[in-house]
C-alpha cells in the first residue's frame, strides 16, 4: 500500500504492509540461494575455562552433516574491533553460552541433530556471575555507554543533602533483561568470486559490512549486506553479532550459501542484554519540595570480553534542576555474556530509580507528585547549562493529568479497596536525548514521471520506508505513490543504524536535502533527461557542526493498577502517556511506537526479569516460556491504554523537525506502575519486577 498525499503527520499506511501480510517480505533466514545449507551453534556448557577437545565423530557420521567448525579447523580471522566477534579463534571460554563449535548440514534438522551429537571437553576455572553492592572488584570506569563521563559533580551534593529538610535515601534494583525480538538473529551468507554477500537481521547494514570486511580482510566494496526486512531488534541488532560472522565462515568452508538462525535459547548469551543495575538515589529538598541536591549512583556488571557500562545515572543530569548534583557509574567485571543495548539503554533503568525516588520525595514533602515535578522543571539543562531547544515536560504533565483524570485522585494510599483488591494511580516523567548521525541519500527524477529515493536505512518494524516516503514526497511536492523508496542494502548511500531513536532524524535529514536539491534543479526544467536526474546529499558537515542547544524529548506517564492482596498479582487497568517529541511525521506509526514502548515498560515493571545461576553461570530464563514478556492479556486494551502528543515545532533540530520516538515510550513507564502500586497499597516496592512473590512478601512485611 502506498500513500497518495505528501502531508507529513498523517497516518499513512505502511508501504510494505501488503507484502508483510502476504508473506512476500523476505527476512534474512528466508533467502534460499541454490545449494543452501544450514548451520547450528554449539554453545559452551561451562561458566568459564577453555576447550580441551572437541569430538565431532558422531556428528559427522549423521546423514546430511557437512562439517563441524571449531577453533582447531577454522582459519584465523583478523582481530575485530569488537572482541565479541572473535568466534572460533581460540580455546578460551569467557562465559557460559560462548559458541565453541558450529555444525553445517544439508537441512536445519540435520544441523541441529549434529550439534547435539558434538562432544566438548573443558578445563574449567572458578567463576563469578553475581553482582553485589559490596563486590570487591567494583571500579569507576572512565566512561559509560555513549561516551558519557562516568562521574559528574556540581557543588557539594553530600553536604546539601545533609542540610536538606526533606530527604530521600533509597536503593532500587533492576534485574538483567533480554531483548527477544520476534525474529531471532539470523543471516544467510555466500561467497562468489571473492565477494561476500550477507542477508542479515541487523539494525545497521553498514556496520555489519565494515565488521565483515575487517575480520575477513576484505575491502568494503567486496562485501554486500542487506537487511530488507527486520523483525524487531530493540537494540540487540544494533551492532554486528557473531551469527553473521559464523554464517560467512561456514559458507567459505563449505563453498555453499549457509543460513544460521540462532536458537532463541542461545540469544541471551550471544546478542547482549540489559545489564542489571543497582541504584542508590539521594534527593534533598527544601520544605516547598524544591530540589537542593541530587545524587544517583548506578552499579552494573560487564563481561571479561569487553567493557560495557549502562549509563543509568545520566538521566539525573537532565531531568530536574538542583544547585548540587553527583552522578556516578560503577561496574564489576564478571564471567557473564557481554551486555549491550536494549531499548533506551541507561534511560529505562535510570529513570525507574529516579522517578520512584521523586515519588517518595513527593510523599515526604506532602506534595502532589505532578506538582513536585513541575516545581523542579529547569530552564536550562542542569548538567551542561545549555538552553533546551524545546522542553515541554510541564505541558505533558498537565495535559496527561487532565486526560487521565488525575484531578479525581485521592492522595491517600491504600484507600481504594474492593475486598482483597486495592487500586492506585501513579505518575512518572520521561526523557530521551535527540541523537543524529551523518547520512547520505540520493533522489532521482525518472523519465516516466516517478521518483526514486535511495538510502541505506533499516526498517526494523518502525515504518521507516513509509516515513521516508512522506518526507521525500513533502520535499518534492508530489504524491507519495509516485515515489519508490529503496533501503536496506549496503550498496546504497551510506546511512547510520536504526538505533538511539535517531533513524528518522538522520535518514530523513539526508532524504530531505536530496529531494529539495532535486526539486530546485527541476524547477526550471521539470522534464528530466532520458537517463533521469539525480541529486545527492551528505549531512556529515552539518551534523558534525553540533548544536549549542540541549536537545531532548520529554513525556509523562500515568498508570492505574489493581493489587490483589491475596495473590500478590498486580494488573495495569489504565495507562496514558503524553509526549513532546518534536514534529510527529506519521500519526499511525508514532502511536504504535509510543504504545509499544509503554507495553515494554509495563513488562519491565511486572513480568520481565532474568537470573544468573551462581552455580552454572548462565541465564536461567533463556526462552519465552521462562522469560515473561507481556502479552495482550497482560495489558489493557485501547482505549484503556493510549498515547498523545504535542506537535512541537522545534527550529533547532533538523529540517524535518523530528526528535525520535522509538525509545521514550519505555522510559519512566515502570516507575509510573511502581508508584501506582505504592499508592494502591501504601507499601514501597523498590525491586523490579513486581511479581506476586515479591508483592506478597512486601505486603506481609508492611515495608
């Protein structure tokens, strides 16, 4: 289905919608070149150590098995910038689930059977997978994820806290969480005349292309990576993952195309996870609730393969004004899989702790939680002192409260009771930075009156094709059905990944520039030459020039929950969120993104968690039977759950005015649910998720 109007902001249906419902949209594992074989990984069964030997005799004897790749028979690769990609290169086992062998066979079933028949012997070493607040190996890194300094201090935060008349000093825990996209990580790879082609389930084909060129010692022009359709990623497909390297290795070894789709149970150990974070938040305020001091320390774990530090204390540098502040990140290296990006890394975890603490502060100050946040809304970004390009948090709080019916709320906790069921409401704020990266794009006027837009963007289910088509049609002043949008191929103009809510802003900027340039060139001569007329754009210079403004999206979440005091079950009855996220380019896909983030936040609050087994070293909740993502029965149906927004016109962003909306929906949602649970019961819950066992124990203890 294609749109017939160039108007931005309208709910244009997805361009690829018909292909998806008809099964014509092809995903990475669905490419089937002639002679295609299948691969299946063998993950390490020990927590730490090394491979002593691999016995592949039984596997190779099975019908259809073509090869078993191990560190002993795999030719050396060039070292990768990301050591997670150094697979089958040595005998070391840094954590449970590290891939130690790969079976290649004629069929998927034969590859799986072959992997089960491989026998691996290990030499083990003592391991440690348990994060504790008093861990002796904790240290302060130089930077957290995103290049944020690990420590930022203003004034004398401890001294101001000690002198503050209203104080909160609380610890909050967020467990490991897993991305679990609908489509597992998969790749189909083949070699032809020294050229490597990989169809990869990735959020950014150019990064995968660069990594494959590096490890296989190839010029980038001899590598092609396509990601035509991607079934979700939530950050886990934002960097190259081992599966695509393994598929290419297997294809080179066998001389045949090879497809490798990671089994879901192997994802937690292979493709990153949201690291656990242990928080301590100290807020000091005057008697009117105005913050005097903000302190946030976030402790997390990283692997011994490479350092990754969740930037969970960074939101406290943005949200609320205070003359004194201290934000610190600490990390412990453990024998765990390398953590990585998961939807709103840093913000999702950090804003849970900060917004829960703000709710506690409101109660101690005797203030309405909305009013407390309004009173502490800063004019400039607290940490940097830069003016905000736009900040409509107060408006989101006010409008969200109006639509939710907050004014009817009885502030007293534990008073809305029906038998064993208690009902309460909660609020939390949301923020996410505006990120943008350099991008190239081209626009071509075709002799038949149509237009072609080309950019190596990736649509991971967000509607990127559709929105880029709207941007192009708007800039060219033509109906959208005269446009063809080509994305998802590394041979197209270079583009950044789909991540950090930066895709549309980055790609759209380049597409807008290419199309406006083309429109100007056509203005004097609307008939293009027989070969077409092409305009190209590169936003590198403009993007790298930076901005004197602090650019962020903001929002406010409201939730109503019911707590069953007999069973400990917490259910969300209603949820409404209001956002200020720049210019909304497609109302239909925007609402989908907002609601998806909100549902993910509800899952973070109530059902999702993972556990590292201290004895065996691996994640216990490795599949969707044990790791509980919320399903339709777990969340209210529209209109009981809904999202709205202000259509901001921020002149300090980019030509299309977008801020990015993929991640802000999750930020703060877990806190709104947790705050509502406290309002329902009068009991504070500081450890996610709020599963029935935790809730019953807390209710019994009255804490």
